[in-house]
C-alpha cells in the first residue's frame, strides 16, 4: 500500500521576542506519522497541542526544525504543493466551504483538514461522506480535531496529541498474517 504521508522525527519550535526578552515554545516534539493512500486518520487534542502546526508542516507550508517529510515517497516541497491540500473549515461555517473538484484520473492526493470543531451534526455527516468518497478514490485524509467523538466519526483511525507529542500508534495497524494468528493460539 502506498504511503501518502510520512513524517519522521518532526520537531518545531516557535520563538518570539526581541534581544533580552525572548520566549520559545516546543510545539512538535519528534512526531512520527504515517498515513496510507485510501486511509483517514484523526489527530485529537486540545487547544495548543500542536495539531494545526503538524498539519501546516504536512502541507509543506511550514518547514520543521528537524525531521523528514515525504509525500507519496517524494521529499521535495514541490511534491507537497502538487499532492497535498490544506482545508480549513471554520467551525459552524464549514457548510459554506467548497472543495474544488479534481479530475477523475488524477493521482492520489493528501487532504489535511483543520477547524472542524463545533460542526452541526448534518454538516459533520456530510464531511464524513466527503472523506469516504476521497478514500474510495485512493486519497488520504488527515483531520485535526479537539473532540475524540468527532475524530471517530471522520476517520478510520485516531491518535491523541498532547504537548507536541502523539500518544497512540500513528502508524496503521497491520493485520496478522495467517501463520501469526495460528501461532498466537
């Protein structure tokens, strides 16, 4: 299965201030994520956990301080521009967002979705349906949410982010092969 997004050891620190009065925040701390084509994953965490920064790095819009990023096996930012799209749906106004239609035969794409907290039930259901259609086409979807229930509705897999680190496995589970299942009995 094709890996649509691969992040290894991603770190990002924000620094603000002027000489003599500086502050910094480690926003991402050695984050590893792997999302396959045809898969959806939700990153669940509170405000300030690092979810949006992670999506901005995954979109190629922010360069991390350290780590490796690959989009469909390519580590160039040109690949991010060509194969990844960041969608921002500002909460209750998400129903006003329009997603451009892609060509039917286009290569698989990575969709990064942020700002979906507080959606009305009908809007969340429509977004879940849209994500399902993207997955059927072979696209990958990564969603940042605060509410784990919303994450479970929108994605086939959820991980938690706290303090710039992921908790839970951010790599897809692989089914045990027949011999492994028999040996486990």
